[in-house]
């Protein structure tokens, strides 16, 4: 009997497979960029690079995540730094 390799299973979770670009609301992305920029204006000597921003989808309040996998509330989403930095000017 010959066994064929199993095809890779696609993750239904966009955070895990990195396809956030199509799902992110532009207003959320801008709010995450503002949070990121504000943090570095207030703390210019900070050398640790964040993993991203955990942000509330309704209030646009958020905070930088520096380590570990973020634990999110149901109305929050995580925006990785790779999505935030390209739009900074």
C-alpha cells in the first residue's frame, strides 16, 4: 500500500496564518499606528521592539504587546508590528 503525503491544513484563524491584511479595518490599523507612535514619542529610549498592538475594535483603545502570545478579550484584536510599521511616516 502506498501512502501519499497529507496536504497541509490551512488555519482558519487569520492571526495564525498571517493573512490579516485583508481583514483589518483601516481605522483599526491607523489607531494601532497612533498608539505605536505615541509610545515611542513618550519613551524614546525604549529599545525593545513590540510584537504588536492589542486593540479594542469599538473604542480603538489599545496597548503594545512586548512578549508572549496575547490573551485577547472578545472585542479585541491583535495587530502585528509587521502590519503597523509599513504605514508609519
